[in-house]
């Protein structure tokens, strides 16, 4: 019986030693950092991965992530430098860089996210008060985000975290201002369209006037040229008839007689005998 008790005692001691040894070491992963608490007080921190020693029973290991954590801030209305209201919907990315301070001040991720509201909002308000509505939309957005990051990062250090990025996810107008802006945009577009229509009508009138003037000039030039050609043709015709009349005696009066009959009696057959008719005697000397 004594030997059996002795064997049981040895086994119990070995199990106790194994439990003590098992509780004396802990493993830190690559993406982890730890805070060692001894009876509730912070005694050390560890950020390097590997196996480390702790005092069994008395020491407690609290692990926090090293990964980047996204924080989506609630939209906030801010007054710009030109007194216009604009709603900023911001997003931030932070990382726990001082686990001891983090443990003392906030302890949990959800708690620090609530604290970051003040830091991000303060940064956004400080930046927005220095730029105008148009600048933040078109010119200085990246510069404003960089400045907001500097302000928010400085504020967040007291919580043991470092803000890596602050970006404006969305910028939009309050509902009442949005409708006013749309009405203003509509009025501006109507004004521009009216101006363009007026300029188009003026240009059309200018082009039509130029076309009409060009048409008149072309017609006048064509008529002048036609009259000139007609005059030259008549002159050549008279010359040819004169030459023909000299060559064939009585030809000209005969042609005039035919022209008269053609105009006075159109479409009728007329037989003209020698030395008869209205032109009788015109070819006589």
C-alpha cells in the first residue's frame, strides 16, 4: 500500500510540474502583441513573435492584434471657410502601437473606436474651416486629408494607437442645401442654354445675310455676264447678217419677213410668193 501511495504521489507531482511548466510559457504570433498583467498590474509588454516566459498563476497574458483596423466614422456636418455647410463621411485606418497605454486607457477595440470619434471629428472640423466648398471638392481634397491625418494621429497617441490613414469617403450637402444647389444649377444651365441659343440665332442671321449677299452678287455677276454675252452674240449676228445680205441680195429683208410671220401667225403654214406680202418692195433698191 505504501508503494502505491508513493507511486501516486510521484505521478501527482509530475502532473503538477507539467501544469506549472505549461502555464509558464506563452506563444506570441507574428500578428500579435501582448501585455503581461501580474495581479492586475502591467509588468511588461512584448511585440516580437516567439515563445516567452511568465510567472504561472500570478501572470496573465492579454493579446492585441498588430493588424490595421478600419474605423468608419459617422457623417458630420461642418461649416466651410465660405460659410457653406458640407457633410463629411470619413474613414480612418489605425493600429495599436503602444499596447500598455492601450490597456490603461481604453482596453478594447470598440472603446477606442468611440474615442477616435473625437479625434477624427476635431481633425475634420479644423481642416474644413480653412478651405472653401469648391476647394475641398476640386483642388485641395488630398491636401486636406493629409492635414486631417496629422491632426488625428497626434490626438490618437494618448490612446496607444496610431492612425495611418484618414480619407473622406463621401462629401455631400445637407438635404435643404442640396435642393437649393440643384435649383441654382438648373437656373445656371437655363441661363447658359438661353445664351447659347441667342448666340446661335445671331450667328444664323449673320450666315443667312452673308449667303443672301453672296447670292445677289452671284446673280448680278451672272446677269451682267449673260447680258455681255448676249450683246456680243447680237453684234456677231448682226455682222453675219450684214455680211450675208451683201453676199445674197435681199436676204436680210426676207429673214425679217419670216420672223414677222412666225410671231404674228404662230403655228400656221404661210406661203410667201415673190414680191408679195407686208414687206413687198423692201428688197428693192
